[in-house]
């Protein structure tokens, strides 16, 4: 093409493509799921824009929000077309090659280990899976605000973009043409495609059509002469129009000279492959576990074999009406806590009266619950307003409140003594425990409920996880505070001189070894009326100690001398301690100061 501009793929993207092309991964079907998902996203986008501006949809076929699939056996091309938002020239350059997303290198890294290609969609690079089955791909695209362009690449490190002067105009949307590799010819079989589309499009909210062949019986002239056919047609129509007693004469005609015969002919027509139904509108009693699992998979683009840990499907009624489905994924996504406070982590899809609005509404759930996947469909929110107005809408607060409550109820905590449930909760804790801790920091209203969900090890937990309620049930009589200590590891803490005396006196001490724990304990002041006491800080009280006053008096001179001997700006005070057993002295942090562990964390800026 003489108007083609050449571009190089961004380096990570190029590596990703190499991995895909050379992959021995056997489940190549996944490319179709990724293409359908992209088409559906593009349709969602144009439908959203059309809420405030009907014009964007255009007229005639262009305005139909649908997906079409065609197979060309001769040219060995599988093409998938949508009438979605389309891509401008700049979009094509950025989205399909030059901008690496955060997931690109994460995915490359995974794939170099024992990564599962099936999860490609979760990393935001699903498009490139087309190279599992194609060695040459063309993307024709028309966006309302630009001309029609063709992106094409043979996955040789480069792609080119040309203004499209030779294809049929798309009106609007995108057509992806896969020139299938020799070993991927099965994707030209209609039956295979129908089966795959049905499997992958169960939860796609737009109609998907395939250009399907159909064998039909047609009547052709017995001697197959075309001039005869015309004659025949003429005769029969004149018969119909003129003869009153036509029944009789027709019979006579047929008996005398059968001029036509039936033959099979192949015709093509658009065949609809999915019925567009929304699972969340159905009653939760009617939806099977398997359907929820599949729905989760398509929603979260998580096609691992694991089921979600829990889900909740409910309808809220009253002033604010909405339906919602929430899922706890089986595993935390790779980037859950990356730049946690600086990025939008929203994971819920917002629909208003069945129309997809956005998945970037962080007003729906607090940040710490962003590990949940799901959707909300509201009948109360207005449909034809801008996103900004929606974001400021007063019912969002009510929705958020209800979602938080349902989410916390759903967490499989009710452990009791049931081993299976305990195991489930441990699994949950290992994946998402940090979110619960962040919740205690962020959400003052639900702090106590969240604190119930906390798990940790302690000097008495026997290497198992234990909870605050369990700690309290083991507290010694006369013990007022909940004791804890912070540090880098349990092994390190177990040797701490701060524990000597507590251990000897049989007090239980919680080990907090996660950097976030230091922050956590600045917010979690008390639980069930008990204060928390860091045992490396000033103020440790273990029951009554009557000898203390006496000792203080008799060592007064010594402590005074010590304080003078140490540079005054290094220590605040020198005191007699009741917390030690073998160690002669320790450095203790003042009540309101940073613990030694906090100093260490601040120096390395881990959060
Ligand atoms: P993701 O869908 O997770 O963003 P993909 O690799 O599947 O990642 O797609 C990359 C980007 O390319 C999309 O975000 C979108 O901007 C663009 N894109 C892909 N397919 C289409 C399409 N059919 N219509 C419009 N844009 C598309
Ligand atoms: Mg995609």
C-alpha cells in the first residue's frame, strides 16, 4: 500500500507477541472470547455516548448495535465486525501496539514462568491473542471523528496504518480480519464457530450473528434451462390471475408435464447465536451455581478453573432501587495493591436500567473493597445525564452503604468450629487479608465489624491464625489490654527481649509482621472495650505490681545518673522496668512516638 505508515511495536508488546506466536498452548479458542469481549466493550461505549447524544449512532444499519461474524473459506479469513465506537487513527496506533499497559510486562513475566495464557484478558492485552491462530491480521476501523483506517501486522515487530481507500465503508465500528494459520483452519468451520460463540457469548448483552449457510430446496426447471424458467413463471402467474377454475387446470397441468424439479442450493443469511438476557434480572433462586461461576468468569475475565469464593445476588428496594451481584474472586489480581492510593481501583460495573454506564465508578465501593467483582443495575439513577452528574447523584451514597453491608456479610467468616469453613476463611485471609486491614484504616463506621475479620499469629496461636475474639477469650484475669508487638517476622519477634517477662507470666502477645500493621494499629485503638498495648512502647501494665514503687525509690540515684550519662536528646527518660526477665535493659518507645518497626518502614517507604 503506498499510503501506509509503518510503526514499531513497543518493546514489551513485541515480546508478548513473540510469546503468543510461539506458544504451545493448546486452547487457542480463547482468541474469539477476547474479540467478542472487545466488540462488546466498544458497543457499550457508543451506547453510553448515545444516551446524551442520539446523533452519534448514525442511521440505518450503522445504528444497529450488533456483532457479526463471517467466514471466508477460500481466502481463509475469519472476520468479526462490530458497530461499536471504532478507533481513530491515533487510537489504532496507541491501543494496538505502541502503548504498553501496566499488565503487559506483568503478563510477559507470568508467561515466562508457569503462566496460563487463558488469563490474558485480565492483564488487558487480550487483543494480541489473535496471533494464536492468525499470522496476519487486519483491523479496519471507523470512528465518528475520523476517517476509516486499516491497521495491519504480520507480527514481525511492526505494524502499519493506512487510510482505507479500498474496503467497503463500515459506517462506524471495527472489523477484524484474521488470516488464519494453516494449523488453525478449523476456525473456518461454521459449526465450530457457532459452538464457540455460544459458549463465550452467554453473557454478552448485544446480538451476535454469523453469516450462516443454509441448504434450501429450490425449484428449478426440469431441463435446467433458464429461458424455460422464465416461461414457466409467466405461465403460472397468468394462470393464477385469470383462471376462475384454476384448481382443476393446475392439476391437469402438473399431470401432463412436470416442468420443475427440486434441488438443494446453499444460501446465506444472518443467524442469531445468542439470546440477550441479563442474569442479574433473574431471581437468585433460579440461577445455578454453575451460571454464577460462568457469569463471574466473563465479568472478571478470570477463566482459571477456580470458582469464586463467595457471591451475593440481591435486590434493594425502597427509595433507591437496584439489583446487584457481588463476587469474591478465588484469587487476588496481580495488581490489587499496586499504587493503591493513587489509582482508581473500581471493579463494579454500573448499569442504569440495563444500559452499561461505566466500570470506573469508584463512588460505588470504598477502595478497600475493590477486590470484589460485580455489577450494579439501578432503576433510580437517571439515564440521560453526563457521567459527572451521575457521580454526584445523591442515591449513590445509599447504594454504596448497602453494597458495603452486603459485601461484609458475604465474606465467608462465620468460621465457628467447622473445619471446612475455617479453611475457606484462611484462604480468603491469605488472598485479601490486607484489604480488611486497609478497611480498618479507611472505614471508621465499619471498623469494629472489620476488626472481627482480622487474623494473626500470636505467642499462643501455635503457628495458626487466630482472631481478636479468640484472643479475648484467652485473656488472663486481671489483664486489661490486648498486647501486641510489631516487627519484620515472627521468628525475629519471638526472640525479642520485650516478650521475656510477658511470656514468663503467661500473657499472650499478638505478632504483627506486615508493614501495613503499623498503620493499622494507629487506627485500631480498642476492640470490645479493650485497649491495644504495643509491648515495645511505654505504658505496659501487667496486672498489679506492688513492688514497683519501692524499686523506683531505691534505684532513683542510678536512673538519674544514667539519664545524665546518655546524651539528653537521645532518651526522654530512664525508668525501672517490670517487663524484662534476663535482658538487663531495653530501649522503649514513648507512647505517642513511632515504634522501631515504624521507623524502619518509614525509611523504606513500603506503602
Ligand atoms: P482490553 O480490552 O483489556 O483493554 P485488549 O488488548 O483486548 O485489552 O484491547 C486493547 C484496546 O484496543 C482496547 O482497550 C480498546 O481501546 C481497543 N480495541 C480493541 N478492540 C476494539 C474494538 N473492536 N473496537 C474498539 N476498540 C477496540
Ligand atoms: Mg479486551
